[in-house]
C-alpha cells in the first residue's frame, strides 16, 4: 500500500490516533515506538476499539490477509509523510511559530484574533514536536482558511525537520533565550535552532514577522526583503506598552484608549503585539483584534491567577528555563497590591553542565528584590542558596507542603514557577 492509497483511506476516516485509550470509531491508528513502549503490540486492541486501519512497522505482527493492517518501514515517518502530503493539498496560509518562551500563549492569542474572521486551526495544547506537528496538520479540514503550527525543539535540527513537514508560508519567533541548553549545545545552539524557521521561510520566499524591539530578532531583519516589523512607531503595526501591575495594559495605533488584558507580566506584551500585527496583516479589523485579546483568559498553569482566601497566586508552573525564570522573577519583583510577597521556585531541567550556574543566578536575581518569603524546592535549585542564603529550602515537596499548611498565609501575592516535571501546581492546595 503506498502513500496515495493511505491518503485516500485517511480522507474517509474519522481522524488519526496514536493512543489506544483515545481511539474513536473510524480512526486510523499509528503504532509508534518509544524508549519504554512499542505500540505495535496494541494494534489488535486498536481494531477492537473501532479503528478502521492500523499502521504498524513490525513485520512479525503484520497480518497479511487482513486489509485493516498497513505495514510501513517506519510508522512515525509514515505519519510525517502523510501529514506533509495532506499539507501539500492545502492552499491556505500556514503560520509557523517557535521561540524559547511564550510559544503557546502567542499561539492562543493569535488564534483568538484570526478566528474572528477566518476558520482557523491551531496546535492543540503543546503538541509541537515531531509527532504533534503531523497530528495538527492532519486535523486541518478542507474548509480551513488558516493554520497556526507551534514548533518546539529539544536539539539542533528539530525546527528544520518540522518546517519540512509543515511547510509554513508565514512565521515568527517569540524570542530566543536559554531553553533546552543541554540538547542544543549552549546558547549559540539555541540561536541556531530557533532561526531554522526563518531560514526555511527565507529559502521558500515566505513572510516573516519580526519584533523590532528585540535586539536579537531585529538584527535578522536585514536578511529579508520585506519583513513585517512591529510594534514600534513607524513599523507596520504600532502597539504601545503602558504598564503591567500585574496585568498588561496597552494601546494601539490611532486609538487613545488604554486596553487591559488578562495577561500578567511585561514579557506578555510581545505576545499581544505579535497577535495584533498578524491580525492586521491578514485584514482583521483592529477593533475586533483588540476585543479578542482583551477577552482572552490564560489557563493551564501559564501565568494563571488563583485566589485563595486573601492570597493571590500566580501559577506559572507549566515550564521553566533561565530566560523565562528571570523575566518572571523581575516582573513579580515590581508587582504590588498585597501586604506581603512570596516566591516559590523549583528546579529547571535540561540544562546539562549549565545547571549549577543558572540555578545560582536565580538566587542572585531574587536577592535584588524585597520579597518577604523566598522558597526553593528541588535538588538542582539548592545551588541558588549560594546567592540567597536566607531563602527557605525544601528538598522534597512533602516537607514543603507541611510547612505551607502550617504557615496560614494571609494577604500574600505569591509566584509559583518551575519546570513541568516539578509539578508545583500541587502546592496550591496547601496554601
């Protein structure tokens, strides 16, 4: 069975699944392999659950006289090839985005703006890797008018690979900071990896959107014939930052009104400006675009606001790297509104040889601000104590939870931030 036949079967199916726990009748099941699993073994179960076809890459499990079985050399590569084949049938704008921080928030804001005018499909959650991007592409219906594809990376070459699958026509980079230093070979590797999106767009005459106020990104503008610049006066789209205490306030070109978003921190202004700029580029009326931004409410532990008794908690525990940690700490350091302030920081993962130095730097940054209680939890962040020796330290969550429960905090503004693996959201119940 070749790719074109598989594609015809895909068009008749109810969609793609890679998880037997989530199969719906009529799905095509792709059996993928990982370090700790081999989904080829679940092919019979997928058929029992109602899958119309299973794509496997283990010849020993292939049933030749069962037309519901498709044998591939590599199931993952077949998934990616199918996604790219589907992509090639589309004639709509496909917007690719990447960056060290703010990818998902930028994507959600852009989706909110574009869907006021267009039938828009975007990456669900953070399905932004070599599996998630193909799944997103294959979820785009024939009547879609726009697609937004978020692209993540753990190592050099990842973004290039995703571009070859998704073939974006437009794109932007949120920022370039210190994320996944271990896999990318340091800060230089991060820069090289993230700019793979721009390299693809340049080679394929795509359109790039560049934040002129970001020194690293604006330096790349000269490589392109007609980059779309924002948000400074004189750029294609002017958006003005007013303040952030704690919510971002902004104004737009030709309008004296100040708009209040539900996003915390000055670092989110760039995400707002990006969404408004792309909205303007694609013809969304600015009034409608601003309404969409103002109505957007963050969730999923991304600068999520939670009120508990007299305390206001900023839960930003979806992920963390040195860049996002620094902007979060500095933004929090400037915030007011409660009698007391408390910051809870957990480990940052995937930093390799940079781990000790980057965690120690967090202690240095926190020490610059007047914060009543500074708490560190985790193994790696113990290095922060060298620069913030007065901070409270809890090596494990259990002792920390007990301390939180016994503290009976009142009238505190609290920031909680750490890498996903730390699961710091579990602390909220004990405050």
